[in-house]
C-alpha cells in the first residue's frame, strides 16, 4: 500500500501531460495517414 501512496502524486502529475498530448496525437494521426501512401510509393519494391 505505501507504494501506491508514492505513485499517486506522480499519476496526478502526468495526467495533465497526457491530456495535453492527446489532441496532438489526434492532430498527427491524419498526417501519418497522409505520409503512409507516400512511404509505400517511395519504397524500392514498388519501383
């Protein structure tokens, strides 16, 4: 139980960071989907 009490403040500290990075991930997701066909197009096996 003391370990949980020790990790609880760390979790509360990391929670806002997670909430901050979540929209960023949603923003980068379409970019990844856009670059995926480009990467498959540039791969040597398609040439």
